[in-house]
C-alpha cells in the first residue's frame, strides 16, 4: 500500500482541483450567475448615477450665484412643513404600526 499512497494523494488533489475549476466560485459553470450579477450591478450603478446627477443639479441651483427661488421655496416648505395658501394639500395617513408588523394570514 505504501507505493500507492503518493499516487492516490495526487489523484485526490487533481480531482479536488478539477471539481473546483468547474463548480467553484469562479469556476467554468458559474459564468451565468456572474453575468446576471453584473447586469444587476450595472442597473444599480445607472440608478445611482441618475440620482447623483439630480442632486448635482439641485445643489447647483441652491448656490448663491445661481439661486433658484422655486427650488429654495420648495426646500424651505419641505423642511419647515409649511404650505402656500394657494396649494392643494392632500393628507395621507400612515399605515398602523400594528397592521404593518402583523403577518398576513
């Protein structure tokens, strides 16, 4: 049995590495999963970049050299909780905390 031990160990090592090369995290059979993850992350990046562009525009309008009265008024109303007498205000009640946390039957 002694002369076969190194060959058996080498065979097990080659088998292990072969299985990992096919089914491991970066294996040949995991390409579809990686492609799906890449598409998901690219969509997430596009949403974040759009949000960033929107925020950059808002910040540009809030600077003193190009102050937008409409945007300033909108932000002041949102922060202070006031409304213009000419505005239509629709109040929406928040869902009950008990109803939201209770599991659906």
